[in-house]
């Protein structure tokens, strides 16, 4: 290998941040070279949201299985292999299932995933099946599934890889490190969707650790965003039947609820809820103003930022803000095709083409 190119080759999040990741130090990483996702300046979107802000998008949809879950899964599966596991299990709204299936395949482990029947976006189901997981549809919610896999892991040698698994947090916090490494400091605000609340917990761990080590001058304020129909943390009480188009955050009883509340408090942050209509508006806006396609749950962070800019009670104007786009738009193609006018159909004749496009010399 050329000595100059060596430093440009990304080894995955465990190897890149090895001394920070509290998993078995001797474990050989199970990696698909996740992480190192782009932090994209989004000036068009900032204007469209109505903010005099320095806005960046952390495009986590570019991870190997299409969501940020891969950061945590590389660590969880690496630790599971080090512990001698033969099989892993999780409950999922879709992306955890696809990620667990991919990393389990890489490690040669059996993988069981429980998903709420009919509530999984097409691309997530396709991934989980393609990577060879045993997919189990449950006639219930994510929260029902999580309760079941917790028991399954207690009463068998199967390892649980939901975000209550501490290794998941160790991997996921690397997104905070990457943001600081690129910007040279933490941003003023970090804005992200909140479902089971593992991600907000992990980001706060990462930013806090970098700050304590002197690698950033501050920690960001966190702006968490839930969907109105699935907003237990905003409301302060469990939601029995959560409902939202943003299926990745369709969770009524987050496993990391208390950790999220602590992170919001310690960061002097805020959590708010947005409607499905606001989520879909932001989903189209980022795709059409920046050419970045994310799934509806990811767009919740943008919708939350927009309503907070409008309300004006958080000090957001003039600030450097990072919005986390948690998953790729191709995960959920139906959300795009169902909400945008179908393509026009024409006969293969130039006259009809000119009629549609309008331009002609
Ligand atoms: C998992 C997920 C979330 C929610 O993250 P939590 O850690 O459960 O709060 C948001 N968006 C996408 C795309 C996800 O896959």
C-alpha cells in the first residue's frame, strides 16, 4: 500500500477511535467500515427554514446498512463475538434489524429480529431479509417486541443488541467525535430525532467525553424532536399506541428515557414534538433544496428546528447547528412515491415531450 494513501483509508469506528471505545480491548472488530459520514453544509436549507444559521447535515444514511445504527452495531457484535455468542436478538422499527442482520452475517452469528407487523418500511425489511436474519413479525408495537426480547435474552444465551446494550452506546458516540473532528469544536446546537433515545444518549456521551479530554471548547445544546403521535418524553408519560409516518421513532416507552432527560438537562437543551405534516414538509424540503434524501424520521430533526426558529424562544439565530439525518431515504421509498405526484406518461413522440418540458429553440 502507498504510504501516503494509507492515512486516507478509513478502518471503521472501533479502530479509528479505539482508545475511546469501552469494549473488550483485545476483540477483533467486526466492521463494515461504518462511520466517517459526511457533514454537509446546507445553506439553501438554512434559508428555506428561515434561519440566519450555519447549518450542517450529518448524513448518517450513508452508513453500510443505511442508518446510524451501524455505529453501535459494530461495537455490539464485536463484543458479542468476544463473549462467545452464537446468536443475537433485537426488537426493531426496522433499521436496528437491518443493521444487526448485516453485522451478524459478517460475524457468522444467527440473528433474530422482532418487528411490528406492517409498520416496517420496505427497504428495512428488504435489508433484514437479504442479510439472512430470521424476521419475526409481531402483532403489536415496538415496545411489545422490546419487552419480549429482553426476556428472551435473560432466559437464554442469546445476546440482546438493542440500545440498552452498553456497547451500542460506545459505538454510536463516535458520531459526536466525528462532528468535533471536522468542525474543530462542538457545534452550538445538535438537533436529532428521538425514538428509543439511544442516539441522543450516545451523542451526549461523545460530546461530554471530548470536552473533558480538552478536544472541544464546549458541549452543544441538544434539541430532541419526537413525532406528535409518539412523544412520551415531551408529554412526560408513556404513549400506549404510538402512531406516526416516521416509523423509526414510533415508540411509546423509550428504553433510554431517563438518560435522554439527563442529557437534555445537562446540555441546557430542549425537546419538542412535530406533526406528521411538518415532518413530510421537511422531508421534501431537504431533498429538493439540497439533493439529500433521508427518511421521514430523520426529517423530524429539521421540522423541529424549523418550528423552534419560528417560535424564537431558543437562542438559535446566528448559531452553528448540526442536524442528524439518521437514515437514508431509500429505506422508505413508499413515503416519497405516496406523497409526490406520479410522473406524467407520454407516447414516445417528440411533440409530446416538447409539450411537457416547454423548452424549444
Ligand atoms: C433508530 C432511529 C431513530 C431513533 O433513534 P433512537 O436511538 O431510537 O432514539 C431515528 N431515525 C432513524 C432513521 C432510526 O433508525
